[in-house]
C-alpha cells in the first residue's frame, strides 16, 4: 500500500488500485482512492466517460441546477480524479488474471499489476441493430427515458420492448409526450402484471403487437419510425419525434468470464456491498446493478467500492505486519 507510488513516473506498471472503466462509477472510485493516497490507475475503455458521453443534457445529476451536458460532466469527473494524482489511460483491457495476487490487467498496449481492482465496466443498452439507429442516436433515438424523457415534451413517442423497462419507461414518457406507442415483437408482455395493467389502462399508450422497428427516417432528428408486422410483413410509418429503445442491457463482462462470479445474465455477483467472488476485486455501477442504472447511483457505488478497497488494503497491511 504505497501512497508514495501515486506520484511516480509515467511508466509505472504497478498500482495499489486499478479501476477498469471510466463512467461515473469508475471516476468517482478514482477520486476517492487517489484522494486516499492510493496509487490509482483508471483504464478508460473503448468509450472514455461511458454511456453519458452519448447523452446530451443531464438534468438529474445533483449539483447542476440548470443541467450539464453528459460529456462535460464526465470530463469534470475525469479531471477531479486526476487532480488527486489518479492516472487515466485511454486504452481497453483485453485480459485479466485475478487468480493470483498481485492481479494482472492487460490492455492493448501494456500489462499492469494491482493490489486491488475495481470493476466499473458498466453495461451497454441492447441495440435494435438497424443501420439508422446509430445515425439518429442522441438525435431522437434514446436508451434512457429517465435521462431524456423531458426533451420530448408534446411529441409523439415510440418505445420498443415488452419488458419491465419498456413498460415503465413508456408510462413515464406519457408525462411528457403527446402519445406513446409501444412496439413489441410478440403479442404478450414480459413485464410484471402490475406494470402491464397500468400501461394498458393509460389512455396515452397504444400497443403495436407483433411488430418490429424496421427503419427510422428524418432530417436532423427522428421524424418517422417505420414498423413491420412480423406476421403479415406489412410495413407502416408512424410520425414520432422520439424512439426509445428499451430491449434490455448487456453487462460489459466478457473479459471477466471464468475470473469472477457472474449471474445468468452476465452481471457481476456481489456480496457484502461491493466485493466480488475474488478477494481484492470489487465492482461498482451498472456492471452489477441492473435495477437503478443512474449516473448518480453508479457514482455512489463507485464511492462505496473505493472506501471498501481502502479498508481492505489497510487490513491486508495490518495482517502482513
Ligand atoms: P428484459 O426483461 O430482458 O426485456 C427485454 C424486452 O425487449 C423483452 O420484451 C424482449 O422481447 C424485447 N427484446 C429483446 N431483444 C429485442 C430485439 N432485438 N428486438 C425487439 N425486442 C427485443 O429487459 P428489461 O425490461 O430492461 O428488464 C431487465 C431486468 O430489470 C428485468 O429483470 C426486469 O424485471 C428488471 N426491471 C425491473 C423493474 C421494476 O421492477 N420496476 C423496472 C425495470 C427493469 P421478448 O419478451 O419477446 O423476449
């Protein structure tokens, strides 16, 4: 546990803590560990800053009464982690070895070792997989109603999916939108009965059963969503300013297969708050949390993991001495 290492050279390969991932969980963990004078490396991953880098304005992160743009919020968090000596590298982890200590973390360009690791690789929204989806992402196509719903005031909105998220988000979106159409690929919902009943009774919600989204049209932003009936093959076009894709998330845990205990959906399984199945490896944020998935909750989990790491490292030191 070498606080003095935090000031060491740029070719440092061994750290007290390596944080994998740079969303709100990763950067917050980095603020706490580096401020606790633990030498800290944050490996940012393929999308430095995480999911908020693809969001426009964030209105629900406390401390910003007039809102803040997602990328600006993440740059602020990064600078805050660096301010206390945390080092951030823009690289992607390709392999980890948590079987022996110190742990080994390999990226495209380097191999690092660490006394403790915090996994903050997040989750990615499942995509529809149609070409126009990427083109309109952040320009009418959204993956988070809580984040973006208020930007669609008095618009016609389409929601895709039939699970709890889709139904909950569709209901939430009726607070803002003129109308909400739920496009679902089957004729029954996966969502819990209580959410279903609420949505079925909501006069602003209409269901398009056995349909899939086949294309999105618009100029600067989404204007029309094309849906296709999977039985008849008939395509029709729906006027809509927003398309919310709520077909599930996939945790970014491929590199941890065989290293950490994952649940049947691939999320990291935790015990005692932030501890994974490997002693010394902790996790925070959407990589284990599929319930809340908010920037502020991820940041909170990042803080918790950092405090747990700090305590665990000092326990190790006491045991060794
Ligand atoms: P989910 O339960 O996996 O549901 C995903 C939905 O999207 C399903 O209806 C699925 O259709 C559909 N879908 C998947 N891939 C698709 C594709 N390529 N094209 C079109 N549709 C597709 O995901 P979720 O709704 O995000 O929920 C995740 C977990 O969080 C669940 O355990 C859920 O219970 C929980 N959750 C709970 C609450 C709550 O309790 N209030 C709120 C939100 C989430 P099929 O049904 O045909 O498979």
